[in-house]
């Protein structure tokens, strides 16, 4: 029983779908060429939060895919978005 995890509504690192995270990171990097970092980071954060909400409420596998893709989009856009926000101060 040590290998079994309790079935709670928490999204942890064990629930991340790595292929979807990588696909989201590639899409986020391509989108950074077309648009600014702020809208890309906003979309990535919204998708990650939506995925975590879906994961906690209804579908664990669907929510994990959405959250992983959202986190992947957020990865390449975080640092440029923070630099834009800091330079605006």
C-alpha cells in the first residue's frame, strides 16, 4: 500500500502530463515570436488554473492535460513577461 496515493483533488507534480507540457512549451515559444509575452503568459496562467479546476472538480485526466499544456505555455513566457512588468515600474 505504500505505492498507492490517496485520491484527493490536489494537482501535484505526479499528475503532470510531460508530453503535453512539452507541446505547450513549444507552442508558447512559437507564440512569443508573434505576440508579446504578457498575453501569452496570461493565456498560459488561465489555462493552467482552468485545468486545475477541472482536475479538482470532474475529470482528472482531462484536467491534468489542460493544466500541463497551460503550464507549458507559461514556461517560455514567464521571464520576458516579468522583465516587461519590472521595466514598467
